[in-house]
C-alpha cells in the first residue's frame, strides 16, 4: 500500500480537528473578556486592534504567532518543510513565507494542509498568551477566527469590513502586490459575508482612521457600561 503523502496526512488531521474539536480553547476564561477580531485580508484589522490596545486591551496577533511557529526550531517548521518541500526554505535557512504563500494561495487543498499543521501550535500559544495577560479585556486578531476552534472561546466577535475595491487598493499600494496576485489572495479566502453574519460588532473601515477609531470607542463604552 502506498504511503500517504505529507499533504494528504495534514488534510486528514485538519478534517479531524474541525469535526472533533482537537486542541480547543473553549472555556476557562471567566476572569477575561475576550474579543475575537476578524475580517478578510486588507480590511484594516490591525488598525482596530491598535485602537483597542490604546483603550486598555491586551492584544494577541494570531498572524504573528503563526510567524513564530514557522521559525526554524519552532513546532511547525519541520512538518511544513516535509509537506511543501525544501523549496520553501530561504537563503537564511528560515521558511520563506512569500514562497509558501505562492503555493497555498493558489491551491485550496495546500492551504488547508498548511492550516492543519500550524493551527494546533498556534492555538496552544494563544492559550498561554490569554492566561498571562494582565488586562481583563483581551483582543485576539485572527483571520480564521470563525473557521476554527477560537470561535468557541471569545465573548464577542468583531468583524472589520471594507469594500472589495478598498481591499484591492490596499493590497496593491500598501503591500506592493500586483493586481493579479491581490485578487488571487482575496479569492482564496472564505466569504466576508459569512463573517458579517456571525458578527456581534461590525466596524466599517472604508473611511479615514478617525471614523474607525470613533466606532471602536463607541463599542468600547458598551463594554465599560457592562462593568467589564
């Protein structure tokens, strides 16, 4: 019998984690108020996260945690290289995220395989960061918040929204992507409408930063009013 490929194995693990809730973070945070901050690429999640930090929240950036687990010696490095090949290793010996991105954003199966490898250690590190936060309000920024087990741990889901034209222009002007690559990355994600339907709070971020900050402050006052 042929051995199962690393990518196929990762996909099987991913399917199991979605159906069985492996490494769930659910429960156990009664001393915290957790905001799950999400929205698709280039809608402006980082601005909203910083606004919440300025108001007194602790912040966890799931993308930064993902960077850490991919570092050489990190919990996901060897398995990612095994699944996607030595070609994803850069000249510095670390995983080249741009090279890896070209693979996974062009292939949904490859993207799910990468998530199967990285999501368990990412969740574990987020768990530790929540526990160690001194602030009572903690915001977790995660683009895949609603697609995984993090949804079950947060008290409120905040979704940042922007028009597709705004996303496209930000990807091209701020991240230097070509229009083709920018559209490809936008198309690789789950529909923003699905996130909006599950939102407790929606922050519209097509205007200037002052308008966005005003929305965040208004919803922060709601949290304060509840005595959190």
